[in-house]
């Protein structure tokens, strides 16, 4: 059943592509106008039918085969395995493997002297290295490798400052991992840049330390280090040391069968070295060997191989167009979602505004009603107050009239007393006068009660403002409020007019009134 699955998967993908359905980077909308793209996809699916390993094992296998073919100089086969691995890694979103694959692709493009594409893949390698889980095994090591690969590519592109920056990033990541020379590969590359920029002393110091580090572990990278040392001493004109390191580099290359892409270049450098020495026959021999190796290793640069490479690039362009189309569709969907979100927000805002306006209208209407009610209450209160004032004024007039009648009655009683004094015996006069006086006191008390009923709290307010007023002075104030003049007050109180004047003067003094202030007006406002 498992053997049949890829066939059905291929059929399913072809149906999906026919209807323009997208799923992910592997099953997205391919443009079948490019026939080479279709063939490569079908080849990939056919390969998976004969392979029962899981995806990760398949990726690792392709990477291993790609590395072996690269070391043998079979760059086209190496590229095929890397592309197979890339398809699988894209389908599984394996960032760690994607980083490794793009790193190797960058290296291959560099061999083809396609520096711009090489840098692009090295940058992608760094991008995916940063996306991996930081808690995963060897996260720092993978990130360092990505920085290191990009640094080498910038060095090949002769952008030495950028290269040194990325190399320093490698050293920064590795600074706490171990003691001593914690990353000899990085230091070797820095030494190479110093060598290229003719900082020979700095380069030599670093390269000798790096060589010791690799000699202790018998690493194949000594091929590269000894090649650098050969270049260093060639520049320093120490041709014996240069020859020794070049030849040691070739010996280690033969032992490990590694870094064979450097062989033609090293042979050519030995040829130049012998030429400087004057050993023309040896120079010719090594130059001839260099040409042979170059022809065998770099036949990839021939017209046919370049055409093969262009076919693969066209396939990549088809994939890129497909991805661009998908991105465009996703952008349209995002735009629609954004418009929909904005529409929802706008509707929500409008509804919110309407609710707020309704609440404001309700509150304003409520306030208007309260204002009308308040005005009605104030108007009613004013009317009641006016009615009360009219009633008070009426009663005050009635009280005044009653008081005036009493005064007039007292006058008549006084006349009668004067007649009685002259004609009646003394005892009778005294007795009658005593009765009249008692009657006058009772009359005042009745008058005072009626006054208090009309002018509620007058005495309380008066005593509150002027606590030093005597009861008699308070009576005078009550009569002044009713607009009685001095003569009328004297008659009602049975005292002389002069006594009234003296009382008024004392009252003014206790109230603190000035000469030009009216006592009657002041008391009327209490």
C-alpha cells in the first residue's frame, strides 16, 4: 500500500494544479507552461516511491550524497541531490535542513562563479538558521555555520569589511562555548582576509595557531590552512616554506579526498613558484597538471553543463513565479480581510456613535425636562411667595390699622382720664387709671402675638444678628417694621416721643448703622 501512495499523491497533485488549488510550497499552484518544472516534480515523486525512509532520513541522505559528489567534483550530481533535499525540506518546513541546503547551494553557485546567487543562498541559509528553535541541539553551531558561510561568500565577492563583520558574529556566538581557539575555521578565514589585504604579520600569527589546532585533530581542513600558509610565505618571498605548505596541502587532499576543488589552483600556484625559482620544466609540469585537473573538475563550466544549469534555474524561476502568484493571492485575501475588518470596525463605530448620540439625546431631553420642572417649581415658589407677601402685607396693614385704632382709643381714654381726674374723687381716678394701664399691657401682648404670627421668625433673626437688643428695643423694632412713626409708637407704648427718639438712637448704635443709613429700611429687610 505504501509503495502505491506516491503515485496517487502525484495524481492528486496534478489534479490540484489543473484546478489551480494551493496547499503549501510543495503542492502549490505550479505553472505547467514550463515543461522542465513538471518533469522534475514527477521525477521527485517517483524517487519517493522507491524510498521507504522518513522525510528527515531522506533529506540527510541527499545531503550526504551531495557532499560526496561535490568533493569528487561531480557538481551537477551534487546539485541534483541538493535540489531533491530542498523539495523535501520545503514540504516539511524543516528550517535546520533548509539552512544546510541553502548553504551548500551557495557553495556550488560560488564554484560556478555565480557570486550574486551564491550570496542569495547564503543569506537564506542564515535566515533559516535564525528561524530554528533556540533550545534545539547545536542551535549556536548551526547559526555560526551560516554566518561563516556568508562571510566566505562576501570574501570571494571581495567585500572584505562585510566578511569580517560576519566572522566577528561567529566568534561572538562561540565566545562562551570553550576555551582557547574556540573556532579555528573562523580564525583561518580571518587570517585569509588579512593575507589578501597584505596584513601578513597578523595573518601568519593566526594561521600558525590554527594549523596546530587542526594538526592535533588531523582534520581535512588542513588542506585549506596549508594552502593559506603557502600563499602567505609566497607573498613573504619565502619560497621554500611556500612550496612545502602547498605540497602538504595536496598530500592531505589525497588522504582525505577532500577540498578537491582547490587542487587545480594549488598546482597552478606551485607552477608560479617554480617559475620564480627559475625551474621552468617543473613549472611547466605543474601548470600542465593544473590544466588537466581544471578540465576534469570544472567541466561544469562547459556549454552543455551551463545549459543544464540554466534548465534548473528556469525550474526555479517557475517555482518562484508560482510562489509569487500564491503570495499575490494571499495578499489579495489579506487585503479583503483587511477591508472586511475595517468595514466591521466602521459599522461598529457607527453603531457605537449612534448609541452614544441616543444616550446624549436622552440625557439632554431629561435635562430639559428637569429644567422645565425646575422652572415650574421656581415659578410656583415665586407665585406662592408673592401670594404670601400679599397675605403678609394685608395682615400687616390690618395689624397697623388695628394698632392705629388702639392708639386712637388710647387718646380718647386719656381724655376721659383727664376729665375724670378733675371731676371724680382721687381714689376713683387712680383705680380707673390702674385698670386702663393693665388693659394697655394686655393690649400690647395681644398685638405682639398677632405681629409674631404675621412676621414669622422676625424676633429670632433680629436676636441672631443683634444679641444686645433689650426686649423693649425689640418691641420698638417691631413697630418700626410696621412703619409706625415716633408719635404713634409713643402712644402705643404709653411713653413720650422723646423716649422713642432716645430708643431709636440706641438701636442704631447697637446695629452699627452710619448716619446716612435708614433704620426703617434696615429693619424692613430683616
